């Protein structure tokens, strides 16, 4: 017997053990690419202490994640916006009950190429001029946005239509979740948007702050003025948590299937998530929620409080502490 086959013969039982490991429980998670870095970080830390629990975290966008979740295919879904009225109808038709848990704040970063030397800030009105449905095929140059800027092609990069980031950005800037021009480079994968702008001098994109922080050597962050008279504000821990970076600060969520929430290892994972979300959020570039919000969220989870506190409400400028307190 050759040395190769001898070693393979010896290692084969170990390979079988590795490939067909028996887990005491499995947690399937999917959804938002924006929430993914935090959930994956939590899952990684949880696995270190609970190796007998298998956790998979996928990325199919907030909308795609909700589709799987409302078919009962996943235990938890990541969401960068609250569940929509249409999705709530599907949940009721399909008999899928859930617990809604906010896990962090995020600021939507507006970025341009580092070689762009003329953009020092943008107003909300200018962002609307760029991204409104009426601008499709018409606003195609930077000079059309602000007359002092050069007549350079304006190339836009943004979230795909099944992304919660897409819905939130358009509600905050254009007034409606689905109100956007369609002639831009769209992707549910924020890394694609980073790559696009970093190689396009005329590019502009929006995505979660964590992706800017992860790629800041390739991008230029642009502060935003809420109005022409207000100061230009950069997104950071302080401006996002205290509501100064408006209207592009938002809460992010996980949704837990109520049947999955009855399993002991899912309960342990959610408890672990809320205990470590604040510190891990900062590590991956997000903004922690106030401690009281994590406490109230865990109480809601323990009680099995189902439904969304955002039903018939907007997340733009929402006060999580106030909303959760009224549910107690």
C-alpha cells in the first residue's frame, strides 16, 4: 500500500466524523446583507462556547430573507427595515408568528470615489434630485445636481429592490419605500457597490456604515446636510445614536420564528445575541442601542410578544425606547 493510500486509510474515519458531525441543534439564519456582519460576529462567538449547535448565516437581502422566513424555511431572519404591510399579510396567511428584536443602529453612508475633489457635502434635497424617479434618464451629470460642480457623468450605485436598505433610503430621501429611479447599478451585495464606486471617479453610492468602515481606504465619505441651512454631519457612533445624522440613521433587526423560539438552544442564542450585541456592533462598525432597549427587547422575547411595533409606523426618526416602552 502506498504512503498516500495508507494515510488516507487512517484519516478516513476522521474525515467521516468531520463531514457528518452530529449537532444537537441547528439555527438557520438569512436575510439582510447590512445586518449580516453583526449576526455572523455573534454566531461566531456563540459557536466557540456551543460547538454542538450549528448556525448558518446567509445573505439574500431583507426582502429575500423575509420570503424564506415566511415560508418557514429559516428560524431567524436579518432585516434592515421592519416587516412590511405586505409581508405581514403573508405571515398571517401562512400562520407564521414572529418576535421582532432591534439589535443595533446603522447610518447609511453616502460615498464617492476618493479622487472626487469637488464634493464636500450633500443636502437631502440634492440626494433627492439624484435618486428620485423623476430624475431617471434626466439627471445624468454632477453639474445638474449643483451648478458649481463639473459636467462629469453621474454614475449611481445602490441597493437592489429586495434590500431593506433600498426601502429605507427611498423612504428617507424620496418619501416612499419603493420610490427610486431605476437606471443605476443595483446589488444586494454591498461589496459590489464598494467595488463599483472605488473604481469610478464619477460614482456615488449608499450602503450601511459598516461597509464604509471596512473599505474606507477605497472610498470618500460624504457628510449630509438635513437642510441647506443646517450643518453637514458625518455618520458615526455619536451622530447616529443621538439622532443627529438625519434622515439616514435607522434601526436594524432580527426576527425570530415563534416556534423556533420555543427551542432551548434558540433561546440561548437570542439571549447571547442581546448580551453581546452592543460590544460586537462597535467591532463591526455599527452603533449599539441604548442598554434599556436591549433589556426591553429581551423581556419581549421572554414573554413571547409577537408582531411588529412598527406596524403602520415609519422607522424614519423613530424612538425605539419610546416604542418598546409603550408595548410593556
